C-alpha cells in the first residue's frame, strides 16, 4: 500500500533536504505544504519537482479550513511537520507570528490528523493502523547549558526566547494528543543544522555571504557561545528512522556531537574560503564583534544516545567535513546568497 505523506514546510531548509532524501526511488505519494514565506523557496525543490509522486500545495498551516480539507481529500497517513517560524532574532522583534504558526498551526495539523485517523480516544481506524505524526522540534526548548552537561530527552523544558517558547508549546500539544487520545505521534529535537538550502540570514550562510561580498562579518558578543552542529542530511536520516521505527509517544534527540564556538565557526569558514576563493587579504580581517543578541543562550549540546542505541543512527559528517561540503555548495549556488 502506498503511503500518502504530508511534509509541512517542505520548501524550507531542512524540509527540502528531507523531501530530496525520501521522494526519489519511492512509490509513496508526497505532498509538500508550504506558505512560501521568506524561509520557503521552490528553488529548493527544483531537483525533485519533476517526479510523478511530487505534489506541491501552497498554503498556511494556520488556515484551519484548508488543513481540514487537505486531510479529508488526500487521506494522509504520514505527517512530517517541519513548518515553523524559526529565526530567533525575528521572534524577538515580532513574536506574534511565532505564536500563530508554531502553536496554532501545529494544533490545526495534529487535530486534523486525529479526526481523520481515529474514531475516538485510543480508537485508531483500521485504514490508519500504520499512521504516524512526526513533530520536528529543536534543542532550544531546553534552555541553556553551562560549560558542562548535555540535553537529554528527560531534560526539563526552559525556553528563553519567544521562538523556543512557541516550539515548546507545540511539543506539548503533540505530546498531549498521545497521552489523551492515543495518537501515533513522535517528536524529534535537533541541534543546529547547516548545509544546502539554508536561509541566507542564518549564521553560516551569513558568514559566507558577508565574506564573499567584502562586507563586515558580524560576531555576536565575544563569539564564545557554543552550539552542537549537525549536517542537515544526517538530521534528515535520523528523522526518517524515527518516523519508521521510533516508539510512539517518545522523543528522540538528534545531535551531531560537534560542539563548536561561534568564533571557531567563523574562523573555519574564513580559512576555507582563503583556500577556495583567495582574496587580497584574509577573510578573517572582515570579522567584527557586535552587540550580543538579547537573551542569547550560552551553550546547547545534545546527548544522542537514545537514537543511536535504539535505532542505530549515527551522524556521518563531523563539522569539518560538513562545513566544506556546505561552502562548496554555496559557491556553486551563489544565487541562494542573494
């Protein structure tokens, strides 16, 4: 039996990489729902848009009527929910959109799935016995770490920005549908992603873009903030494993075990560009420290033991191999930096 898969936010960064991973050599019907805001771009899907099982729908997950109609008409039995407002700086200046999309939008999706898949609490319809709803979330819901320790699936939520608070809310909504109704749901919380198709305003594309254009490369604060980085393809493979084999109602943290300071990130990119696209002066000379972001969390780091031990997942790229692939991709796709 063919699956009918709904991928929300599938024209965005992580979503489009996931679509590329799963749509080729598959008989499943793939429906990509994206509102094509600043974060979504059909160019991200160009490589697979010709495939017969590719279906694109422009729409907003906040549109309750649209979402209900899509579930009724297409009878999705798999949902991978990427769609989200995710730019932390934007959440500080305009939090309302984050509340609407990340909370209301997630509710619309999970409730429409419930109405299609179930006759009532703990009564899954026969036609949807293999249904799954996967909620893609972030390590930022856990707050911040000191110099030691790792986020695990049992770490208490302590979000520190409107973005992370809205994502924490979406996680709790999805969780509640498992515990209240017996919905077949799973959640993944990932560390910082990087790779092809990432929006130009994110940290790594910004460094590459500013360097190549000869502009100042801004570094927040003292550049000592630490993130655990994961190459986007590794993340997508982990999501697929959790969707197929994860235990229902569970959360799986997906992290690359690649903790790096922001300053190291900038230095590494600049040094690689010195070799790949030599300039008259080192690209490091363009770096400049700027005022820190409000409420900037010091450190995130994920313990990926659960997904590694239960599902056999392991990140294939370390940061140094992944960042080289990323820079080379942007050099071959400079229009993505415009």
